[in-house]
């Protein structure tokens, strides 16, 4: 293909031209697709032992690829975990020590930092990001309604009135298209977070003008965009992902595709449509089935273009699961709106995981239907226990990964960057907390990619360290001493042996100090 045609093709596709990709033959590199669920738990997939859900599309990828059993998100909440996937760095190195980014927060990924997107652009990939971002934007303010203190009233607040200052007609800057993605279509954050709009590249597709329907779990909401249908978010986003695949492989471009598809499911509120009633794990379980449908749609689109065989496909989650359907929200929904959709689900169910000290949702507990969303592990999303940060992770690459592999080595989602750097021959700097597990994918006797790991608990910000057989949870907020568990004898974290092993505790604290200082492969000052 001559240069003019290539430029024309890129233009027609709506992609930015990647100068480094021009003139390079990258045909031999595989396409890379990452599908990331939101709050999808280790125990949610049938290939991880779930019986209340059935996920045949994902199970098939696991059966023909590699399933990791000791994979972790860098945090038990999503913004920080997503930061690590994108940059190969632990999120506690940023200003976000706990919690997630607020509605209109500034970008968490620093300008100029190497991301999965910029790295693969440099390697000749065309890059696209579909779905939930939750890593911040530069939101434009209305010219005629300026806040006295923009941080307090707009960018660093959970007040929903912050939306009243946003000019939805102007470009939304510093998002995915300025962090390494040629194309973006998605939602700013979780499905229950304002603004309820879709963003394409740096533009809001339709401004939020329609009064929000009351849906359980998202009351006090602001208006939504006319094309925002909460119950069909993933169906809409899947259409966009398939469109990217269709455009890419219908064109004459020979550059490989890198696509990240970050779904809205299975974050609450869970509002199943065509999977309603199909699982045995309530509304949330039904949404796990919808997530499996999403994966299948992407797989089928790749197959349709003959691209599946040359695609490295990763299916994973951003953090651990919630226990099930929130009783608080369901009761309130029923009180206000009657049994419009859901009442028949809850007959005979008894709330579990009640936390008297938690927020209003936790105090009422959850309906689980006997489904263990976190698998056999202790704890859930936002917590320091395994259920908060141990995630499902499956890699499929036909002809490269031996079918049916189960891999028990410890990896972190930050490691995806080093793995793809090694795979594509990237020589530039990458995040310093990223360790390649490529040999694990390609070799039958793989080494441990890493000996230790320092994660963070999303809610408290407590650092969590794994070192060999040990797991340590640091003191947080001054309300507890550290905890120490032996993950071989006690993977369910039932017996805190902090007091019995002071030398181990000291060694792990030293490890954390070293990791905090570790700067060797930094890409920014
Ligand atoms: Ca999440």
C-alpha cells in the first residue's frame, strides 16, 4: 500500500496518524484485545468454579488458553487499579492514596507518561479504547457560570451540583485520546456515576438533557443524555467495540489492532435485560451472563474477519466483587416503585454480609443466592482481603498458549505492560512496577514473574504486601495493627499471625520501603 492510501485509510477510520507506525511492517505482531469487567469477581465465572452463573464464552477461552488463579488488581477499587493496568505503576505512587476519582476529577495519568496505548502506538498498533474510563478528564467549564473555587465546587467534590458548571458542548480534554488511544468511545466512569453521557474521542455525543428515570441505586441523579439507557449500556458499548473491529479489519491497513473494552457490567446497579432470570445468582448473576455475552460478541467479530487466530485476548476485572444484590437499594426500590421488575427474585432470600459499621448499603447486607462472587476468599471490593483484589484473568492466543493451562503464579494487572512490551519488542521505559509474564504464556515450565507485590486497599488506603508465602496488611487509619497471613496454610485469611512472626513482619516492612523507593525504570521525573 502506498503512503497516500495508508494515510487516507487512517483518515477514513477516524484514527490519528501514528508517525512511528508508518513504514514499519508489523504484520507479524498479534492483535491485542483486553476485555475488562467492572467488579467482576474471582468466583463469578464458571471456569473459576461458579455454579450460579454460566459463562461458556469465557470458559472456552480458558479451556483453549491460560487461566491465572493468583492474579491481582493493584487496588481493591477501580480508578487506582485501572491506573496500574494502563501505566505499569502502583497507584499508591499517585496522589490517589484511597478511594476513586470523583465525578469530574482531573486526569490521574500524568501527561507524558507511557501508557499501554502510547507504547503500542509506538510499536505500530492502531489503538482504541471502548467503555468505562474512570481515570479523569479535563472537563470544560461554562463561560457564564464560573465557580468561585473550581476544585471545591467541580473537580474535587462528590456534590452532584458540580455538573451544573460543565459545558457539555466543548471538548473534553486529556482523556483516552491524549493518553495513547487513536479512538475512544465510552463513559466517563461507572454506570451509576454522573455524567450520564457517552463521549466519543474528546466530544460528548449528546448532552445530558433528559430527566433521569428513578432506578434503584442511582437516585439523586442528574439528567441523562437522550441516548443513555442504563439497562442497555453494555449492549451499546459492545456495538461500538464491534464497529471498531469491523472498521479495522475491513480496511487495507496492515497494522495490528489494540483494543481495550472496559464494560459497565457487572457494577451495580445490575439491570439485566435479555439475560434476566437466566442465572441462579440474582440480578448481579444475570449481568455476569451479559458480560459473557459481551466477550462472545467480540470473539465472533474477530472470527468474522479471520483475526481471532492472531489475537492475544485477555479477559479480566478491575477489582474484586461485591457480595451480590444490595438489600438496601432493592427495598427502597420496592417501597417507591413496587415490583416493577424484580420482586420475584428475592422470595425467601436472607441478607448476608451485614456490616453494622458500614455505609447504608452495607448495613442492610446483600442477597447472594448462595453464589460466592469472591470465590473461596475472604472479603470483597474495596477491602484489603483477597476477595477485594484477587481477580480472574484469562489469556487466549491460539497456537501460542497451550490449551487448558492453569497458572498459579502470582501476577498483578500492572504486569500487562511489561508483558506486552516484551511481546512487541518495545525498548522504551515502562512503569517500574511491571514484570513480564510472557514466558508464563509461552513456556511450559514458567518461572515466577515476581517474588513480591505491594498493593493497596481501596477504601482504607492500607498497603498490602505479598512476599513469598506471606501476605501482610499494613496498619491503616490507626485503628488496627498490621495483619499477617500465611497464604499456603491460610489462603482464606482467618488466622492473623502478626504477633508470632515479628521477623517476617519486619522483612515485609523493609520490602515495602524498598518498593516505595524503587525508581529504576521510571519514565517521568
Ligand atoms: Ca470496579
